[in-house]
């Protein structure tokens, strides 16, 4: 936290002595100007394909798509994604 010089609700008016408010976290901006968040833990989302629910897990190793209620599914590593041939136009 950082001590503020002015009140956020009334600009130009000082905060009462002893009050603090958190400073917003600055986003990570790369040279290209895009904001990204590091993938530090698995990200799971539910999707529906042909009226069947699936769980999509994205992690540092790659992607995994599993039908809901099942253990085995389709796994693709990031290296496989990068070396796959592009789709024909």
C-alpha cells in the first residue's frame, strides 16, 4: 500500500491523516504492447460439443480435452501445436 496525497472521491482534497488505500497493480506489458498473464497453474473450462459437455484443461505442458465424467481424453503438447501443419485454405 502507498499513502495517497489526495482523496480519490474528491480530487484536490487531501486524505485525512493516517488513511491509506491500495495502489492498483500494474499489468505486465511486453514490448509489443500486449498484456499477458503467465500460466502458472492449470486453467479449466467447460465446453459443449455436439450436446456433450467436455472439460478443456490448459497448462504449461499443453491442452487436454476430456469428456465430462471420463478420465481419458485427447492431449496435445505445445510443441505438437507449434509443429502442426497449417490448415489448407
